[in-house]
C-alpha cells in the first residue's frame, strides 16, 4: 500500500532550495499585504485585529521556518550529537515580540506596520498566551530552549499540544473561579502540522511471547487501543544568530480503524467513542488527578508524550543509520524535565527490544547512557507514584519492563548492602503497601546517567535527604544546575526602558552574556545614572498601575513602594505570611502608628490548583483583606492591596519591570529554586527572602547589604519541628497577637462567619509544616528595614542597580552551558558554516 503522504513523482532539486527571505521593510510590507489580502482574503470592510495579527505572524513565521530548515540541514550535515528536552509543560507566552527581537526585526516591523497605518504594539497585544504550562516548570523549559538556540546547541523540545491551558482564573466574591482557557480557539499561526511524522501509541491490551527462528523469545503487545500522535512544530529562534531550533508538540487523534462489530450492531455511538477518548489525551493541561479518571488521563498523557517522542527520534535515527544502534548513545541524550516524562526509561527499553530486536543488555546500555533526569521538587508528595493496577491495565508491557529493571537493580543493591532489607524497600522502584505503587523518580534515577537539582541548596538536600540512599550508591550521578531565565524575554523585551538605558551605557553584549551587567556597578552611586534608572522604573510602575486599575479597579501610586508576590498559590510559598504582614500594616495605620512607614502597594498573583482547598482559602483571605484595606478612609493611599486575577506570562512581562520589592518567602528547605526571584532581580527589584532555593545564590551574588534576609534556616526549621508551639509564639508577640485577633474576630469576614477558620487553624497548629508563625517576627523586622531603605531614595536606587548588575549568574545561557558541558556534551553548530552543503 502506498503511504498516505508519499509522493508519486520526484520533484526537481530546485524545489528544495532554501530562499533567503528579505528582512527589509519593503519586503515585510509586501508579504504582509499578500497574507492579509490573499491568504486571509480580507478587504476594506474587515479590518479585524485578529486577521492583522495573523498576517504579521505568518510574515514573521516565513523567516523563522526558512532559518529552521537551514538549522536542520546544518545539524544533519555535521552529523552532530543531539539532545532532546522532554517536558509536560512549555509556558511560551506570546511569540511575536520574542520572534521580532531574536530576528532583529523590531525596527523594520514597526516601520512596515506604520506605513500601513497599523500599530505594531497593538498587534502584539492581540496574541493569546500559549496555554502549554501552568507555572515555573513550564516557563523554565521555555527559557531553556530559547537559550539552547542562542547558544547554537542542537536541542529539540518535545511536549504536548494542549487544546486547553490550565484555566482562566476569575475572582467572584473573593474566591477563585476556573474558566476554560481555549487558547487555540483562534488557531496558532506559529505552528506547522507535520502529519507525515505521525506516531502510533499503544494502550491497554496484553503481552504474548513468540519463539523466533533463532530460538530466542520476543514479546508482542497485542489487542491494544491505539492512539495517533500528530506532531506540530513551533520554531524557537536564537538571538540574532541564524539558528532556529524546533519545539515539537503532539496532538492526540483516533486511528483510522473503525469498530465494525459495534457499527454493524447498530451502535454507532460506541463505534466512534474511541475517537473522543483518543482526543481527550491532549485536550487539557494537567487534569486534576484527585479522581481515578484524572489519574488515568494524566498517566496517559505522560506515556503519550514519551512514546511518541522516542519513536520519532528512533525513526530519525533509522533513516540515517538503519537498524545499527551501536553509536546511538554517543549521538543522543534525553533530558527528562521532572518526573512527568520518566516513563521514557521503560519505553525506550520496549522500543529497542520489542521493535528493534536488541537484547536486554544492549538496550539497557543505550538507555542508561542516554537518559538524564532533572528533579524540581523537595516535596515528597510531588514525586509521582502510580498504582500498579492502573499501570497493569493501561501499560502492561511497560510494567513488565519496570519489574525487570527493578529486579536487576535490587540485585545490585543487595550485593552492595547484603541483608539490608530496609534499604531494599526504600530504594525499590515498586513501593509495597496496601496498594503497590510505581515510584517514577526512582525509575528515573535508576535509568539515568545524570541526576541534577536546580539550585545549590536543593541539590545538597536531594543528596542528604530525599535521595540519600541513591547518592550513597551512585554519587557520580548527582550534580547541580542552578536555574536561570533568559534576559532576552525578561529584560530586553519586557523592559525596553531599562534595557535601552543599560545598552546606552555599556553596549548590548549583555544580551548574550549577562555577566556584562557588572559594568553597571561603578554607576550604582552616580546621581545622573540613578536619575535615569529611577525614571525608567517609574515609567514601568505607571504601566503596571494602569493594568491594576483596569483589572482590579484600584489605583496604585507610582511613587509608593511596589511590593510584589506572584507565583503559584501554595502553602509552602507562604502568601499567607505576606498577607499577615499586610494585616499588621493595616493594624498599625488604624492605631496611628505610621512613623517611618512608607506608602506601599502590595500585589499578589497566581493560580491555585482546582482541588487545593487551602490555597483557594488563602486567595479568598487576600481578597477580603484587600477589600477592607482599600475601602478604609483611615488607610487612604498609605496601603493598597490587590490580587491580580489570571496571572500569566504576559502579565509578568508588565509586573517584573515595575517591582521594587520581590517577595521570595518560602519555608526554608521547600523551594527547589525559583525563577521569579531571578526575573525580579534582573529588573532591579530587591529581594526579601529566606535562605531557600536560589535565594541563597542571589544573596551570595548581591551581598547582605542589598538583600533583606529573614527567617529560620532549613536546619533550624527541622530542629524546631519537635517542639513547635505557635500559640505560645503568638502570645509572646503583641504585633502578631493583634493580627490573629483581627482574623479570629471575623474583622475581614463580618458577613461570612467561620470563613477563615481552616486557615487560622492551619497556621496556629503545632503541626504546621510551613512554620508561618515561627518566621513572623523576623519577617516583620525585615520589612521594617525595607521601609528604612526605601525612605533613602539614593540608597534604594544603589541597591536596585547593584541587584541588576549582579544578576549575570541567573541567565539560562549559563545554565544551559553547564548542562552541555557536564551532561549533554553537544557541539555548537552555526548554520551559516553549512550554508552551501
């Protein structure tokens, strides 16, 4: 049978010649007009922003795809090693501005649009945020692949093309409400469907064994319910270097097979039900896994991503090398972004053995030398475990392979620690108990040659705590790669006022070498430069003020201190501690105790997982407190508080340039790294934070005098747990007692009695794992130091400039360079070196 996408004729070679598209203003105008008038068929009566945006996106996309083909050809011609970044999330944000910046087209596009009477900035605002992630993990992945392209590293991202993002967050009577985020409803002009590379992913069924002609046994996975994985490619441009890498996203679809038995029986609905079930896999980002159905769908998503991606990579290998896998491990590396894609360890074994007839030892040699695992959490509950019975029903062949991996691994453990049954139980991939579980992090560690944390403290805590037994067995596997963010998105694009000021003073080399910002240090106390810095910051604060007024109906004074905490709502991130401080300030104002207090605008933002009741209660508390504070005439403009709904990448692009104070106040030992702390630091905000995650390294870079440190250390937190009595701490602290009394009296919920009882009970309990009360006094004292520093404008501006000047370490360019040097070992490939091949 002829393949569906096969071509019966042989096109002439010139068809495949890569035309270099002009970047000139005139060429952009002509291409835009052609897309708008011909491809999109628009005329005089239909000047819709939607079509104007799409026409410009397609004009830019042509130039991206031209360079993406050149990059692909360069990688093929060099026969270089590749790395593949497997992640369930890629929080890309809007693409147009980033693409224009990285192609060096900002000026020409603005001119082209001006010639046509169109505002480029207005078109940028038309774009939906891509709903492919829900927080720091996904945004980090987006920054990673951006930096890989800028560093000209042959790295491809693999993810899922979710039809619906996490959710659109609304606020109703102070409570979070979730609405669908159908980000693809208007299409995505940046993607290209590649149906010719569709893969088939198996679920269900059972395994059978057959004897081969040479007497060996092979395993066949039969009677499966198959799903198609259809790829969509999105270009990832490097910064003005000709490299455009690829992010390949998988959409699930039903197979062409029709259940004829059901159809002939008159059950048309049942016959097409498989189609609906197949499409559900890529329908929604991260379903709530509180229910059994949610767990199953999430496991389906993870295997769908792993299987489709690995099959795709193996197909590419076979096209070039046939069935010879002897050099595969030298030419390929798979980076697993957290535990979500770690089923890839067992799936690669299955593909190599069942589909390509390698024996176990050869397959394991390849797998264990190509897989690398990044851990992103210190919370044990966040390390995924799947019930064995669910695995058995959904992925029977994969479970067999996991059992075999575990048996061989435990044999190695037993030889290392003879008779240590407790250690065997702790290390086993299969967790025993009332219901057996597959420990995905254990599978990742056993099957990987590299295991890394994402901040210095985090990596040490993994070795000493969470994975201490594995570290004792394989210390050589463990390493640290402190996270970063890309300065192209998080300074150059989102903060043009500050970026142009910096480039005027030190040049623009910082765009690809952020350590160049150290040249700002001598300017930190220069009055003229401080005045320019202050003007840029104030303009950014005015922009955020406009957003806050539009979204929340509250006026922020740009001359007040902008105190910002935006991140996923979680108890360990301690938005609760922040709002307790707000209540403390409110109480002081009501009592007339405003000496040395600065005017302060406090902004919260972030989404709570739909099933996380306590996080939702904290959002409700923030909104109730804000409502009281903002409407109290005694408070006036001394204090304003808002919860900005629907926090996302495009909102952060407005928020982080405007921040004066960055709240990074997690319980020590709980935050793996953080990346918001880095974005704020780059843009001149000063951190108030605990010794947690990357805060430690930020403090090391910027110095004690430019950081507001508070709170217990990780060791002190652990020591206090055994005798923690928050009610005694409250009784001994008058400020804290007044705050708690306001809460317990119902002052912020006068018409909703008992509304916050769960929150109050949680933070006053001796068993509160987040130790909120323990850090209150230290936090209040640190905030008092913030007020003192902000009163001294010259001191504050010096601190702000020095934070930005010392942020060089926190670029993902540095992070990815370290990944490459220590783990991937890829060459840098410049497409222009292969232009004639």
